[in-house]
């Protein structure tokens, strides 16, 4: 297993590479937006709205707000954050991507919307990569399965999964939270109940109130309650153990081969003018260097994924194929909510 210092060096190198790609994209060195709209003189001349298509308090909301705060100074205008939850980001995403491509409407989207939601939700008009200009990748995060440490008797994931009839909460149908828990429980072969919520905030609240027996959530959402002793982590759904939870096994180590991760990125309606894309890319690159933003990322258990548009698209396509294979191999019916 890689040492913490090695991981950090690799993360720093990846961040630098991502920033380079981002600036190249802004200058036309990497294929990005179509530039179909005419140049917008003196952009921006007013607030640039960032929609977070989830409820307040979850991982997407918290990271989105930290990102928006860091962007305002280099952008030269305010970046108000608006929550528009529903359908694992599809409601807010469609609303923003249907607007004019003028750079004043951005949306903070999760990988799961593109890679997992289509496996779980029949949508005659799903969001597609062609609907958007990806401006930058932002973060990558792990999921962790937790129980209420004050009321749950389960000390290991095998103890939990061997008990029939338990309820597993998730942050919404078609989310990474949904897929990770569904794959785990399917591999166990034990009857269970699935309870979806609208975002990480309500899911955390449900476990705190013992309304469900276990939940799969992101580290940012779980760690404050793990540190306080209210949540007990059982497994992480990562390829290797988290540096933040070194004593917690991966699902694979526990005998259940399930790896699910989350990435987040900023997108705009397709057809951004080139000068708008350039200004946004430069502003984001500067924001990523902000010490306060860097401290937030570190203190909230996320990893940097500051990549350009083409690398982001490639990662989304690979994740979609990976998760479709996982669902097929296990015979999971995400559309039934299980």
C-alpha cells in the first residue's frame, strides 16, 4: 500500500497536470467547448450563479460552496450558490443546461449522474455530455458504509450483512451511495430493504435518528460523526484503504468486491464563447491554489481532481462502462430501488 507521503506527492502531481490541461483547454490547446456563441465583451459583468442540484448539507453542497467562495476573487464577481435538488442532480442539471450559454449559469455535477443514474432511472431525455461544456473537474471522494454506533450491535460488515430484513439508506436512486450499498447487499445474498433519501444531509439525519440500520455515504458526510463516536465505519468502497480511515477495511478486503467512487465537475450549457471559457478556466485554476480552499479539501476528506474537459469526459465514460458491467455481473435491478 502506498505511503501517505507518496499519495500526496502523486495527488499534487495530478493536480498540477489537471491545471495545465485546464489552461490549455482555455487557450484552445485541448478540445473543449464549441465556441458557437459570439464573444461576450467584458465578461463577467454580474454574478455567475452556481447551481448545486442537491439539498443543503451534503457533500456536493459543501464542496460546491467552498469552491464558489474561492472562485469569487479571481473571477471578479460573486458566485452565489443555489440548491435545486431532485433525481440525483438531474432536475437542477437539466434546468441549468437548458439556459443560454453565456457563462452566467454553471452547475456542479456528480459523476454518478452520468454513470449510474441511467442504470437506475428511465428518462426519455437524459442529460448527455453533448448538452454541456465541462469546464473543470474538481474532486474525487470515497464512500463508506456506516452504522449508528450508539444503537447498532453490528461491529463488522459480515455481521451486518448476515442479518436479514435490515434497512440500508442511500442518498438517492441512481447515486453512488445507492449502487455501492446495492452491490454489497446483493453479494451477501441476504434479504434487505432499501431506503432512498434526497441527498447526503437527509441520509445522515436518518441514521442519526436510527430510522435506517446502515447507510453508504461519502467521507465528508460521515467523518464528523465517526470522529464524534456517533457512527461506526464498517467498510470503504475504495480500491485501497482510505488514509483517513486506515483501520477500516475495503469492501474487497472484507470479501465483497465492490469499488464505487464519486467525482465532481463544473459544467455549463454547451456552446460557451471562447473568451468566457478562457476566463472561467483561468479563474478556476487560480481558485484551486487558494490556501483556504486547499485546507477545506484536506480537512473534508476529499482528493483533488482538477482536470481539463477531455480528461473529465474520458473518466465519465470509463466509469459508466465500469458500473454497467458491475450491475450486469451481479444482476442488480437498480430500477426497482433495490
